[in-house]
């Protein structure tokens, strides 16, 4: 199709020859070992759904199901837990290795007078930071947009955090969290979006997500599936999509990334054939498609947002840390309606998978890309055929509100 048309889809041919160099340390093994030291760690389920393979015209479809991760109903705790550990470790004696597990977190937190963890959220990230604060024995202050559902606020409060509801959307909540943390001695801002001058903590959050992709590699190999042709990723500010691009665009097709990152092609990276590269598809709500708008503009832009049932993706600005990776290595972007997300929630439930609208967006996006009257060109661009393996990232569980 012609990408100049005002439709919620953008194909990006240049992404196929982009690669992330390894100028930053690759330490996904260290990250996963840390996660394994936390209470309740286990790899999340990789569920195969043959009915979706038939519908999408592919060989096999798998859902990486993050509806139960470290005792919480979303993947976000992977990033929050690693970032909190790294932030606390900066206070450890020089050369001392941070102790593993909760005991180590508490020991590190005890050495930080007046510690309070601060963040802004539209749901799951804030609850994850609040959980980590509770495990550390520290207070948390969580700023949320005005549209945040009472049940979401209650879930964060139940972790022991103070919830502050602000006028406006997610971007306004981030602004308030930044302002409050800047004026509070002992505060540690644990934010999962970046801006110029604040990129190290968001980088650690992205690094935390490497555990998800490390598990996925092992699980696909065990299923005899090999490398996927397509991975569909829900996008808010783009941190999870950044982790996906780094994983599938590093020279070995896997790996983590630190806050220093490695945007751009490595000097020794050679272009690869499209058929040999996993395509990464971003999926956003049409009501808050900041990444799609930024990719069209060729530069990050802030978009006005409208209410959407995909509340975890209700973001108007792309993370500045994610942007170089997404503008370089993201194959395609699509925006989907609330109705499409509702249908995806129901269809995943029928397959035995608990998914909220933000998590089910990956299925809605795959449908938008691979089915319907415009699908032939999109399928060819993504190199998806009847033998292909597709992975959908389900990033959250279904709640009473969804």
C-alpha cells in the first residue's frame, strides 16, 4: 500500500538492513539471574494457538503470556525490579557486588536515608514500582493520570504506595512525578520513559525486559519453532519495543542493552536478507499513536491523546531512549481501534489466555497487518507466509475493568 495515505500503518524497508552494534555490555544472563533470585520467579507461559495460525495464514502462532509475572499481572515488574536494584546498587561500597534477592535489596535500601521510590504510570508500571518498594521496605509515591480506573489505583495502594491523581494524561503525570522527585531529598525516580538528561534508569528498565526475550528464545527452541518471522509488540512509550529491536537486531539476534545503548549500525554489521530477519511490528491505539506519528514525521512528536480501553498504551510521547532504536530497526507500525482490542481480548480468552486490551493489542495489530483487503502487500513486506512462526506479546492480564 502507499504509506502516504492517512491510514494507521507504516512499513519501513530500511529497518531490514539496520543492526544494533555491541558497544554496550550484553548482560542478559546477569539480569535473568537476578530475576531468578526474586520470590515467585518462573518463565512465563508460551502458549501455541493453532486457531490463530489458521486465521493469520501462518505455520504457527505463539503467545508469550505475561499475565502472571513475579506475582503481578504484567511484564512491567521485569524492568522495574532491575532498575530498582541498579539504582540501589549505586549506593553500595565501591567494588562490592550487590547481594541477590530481597535480602540484598533491603540491605541496599537501608543504606539510603529517606529513600522513597517515585514514578508516574497509567497502571502496571506503577504497581510494579510499588511492589519493589514494599520488598525493599521503602515507601513509594505513584502519580497517575486523571482517567486511571479506581481498581487500578486501588491495586497500587494495596502495595503500600501513596497514589497521587493528577489532572491530564500520562505525560502530565510524568511531569508531576519529575517535579516532586526533584524537590524531595532521598527520592529515586524510577520512570520507564526517558527524556534528555534522564536515560540511565529507563535504560535499566529496558535491560530488565531482556529476561522475557531470553525465555522466549529457549521456549521456541524447545517447541521446535526456531526464530520467529514476526513479533508483535504493544507500544506505549516504546520501551518494550526497544528491547525487542535490540534483541532481534543485535549481531547475534539476541542480547540486552544498558542506558548507554548502541543506536545505529555496528561497523561490522552487514545487511541481511529480509527473509532471515525477525520482523518487529509495533501496535498502538489510534487514540494515542505517538510512535506511528513520530515515524511518519521522522522525528519524535507529541500527539494529543483521547481515552482508550488500552490504558497501558495511553501515552502521547515516545521515550527519547527508545527513539533511536525504533526509528532505526522497527519494521512496521500499526494503530488499532478499541473495538479491535475488545475482539482480541475475547478471542484470547477463548484460547485460555487472560489478556487485557493493552496486551491483546498485539493480536489486533497482527490481524490489521496480515488479514483483510490490504494484507497481501503487508504480508509480503513482513515476509510472513504459510510456514512462518508468529509471536504475540501479551503484556497484561485481564481485569474486571477490561
